[in-house]
C-alpha cells in the first residue's frame, strides 16, 4: 500500500525506515528514506505505520 503519493513511499519501506531510524516519528522515517513530507496528507497514516512498526520491534 502507498503511504505517501508525493514521494511514492510504500508502507513496507516506511516500516523498515522506522525500525532503522529507531524513533517513533514519521519525519525521521521519511528522512531515513532520503525525503520529507510534502503536502502532509500522508502524515496521519505514516504516524500509524511508524507506531505499529516500533511496537512490533
């Protein structure tokens, strides 16, 4: 599933970046992937994905 249309980020990529970034922040996951939120529409879903990834770790 696509998390961020502006950056074409997939859910699995955001999950992995959240694990690597070791922070419960979607912006840190985006930075780990070499980008940043543009329009901001994705942040609520990205926040949810990052939180789930961190809780599963």
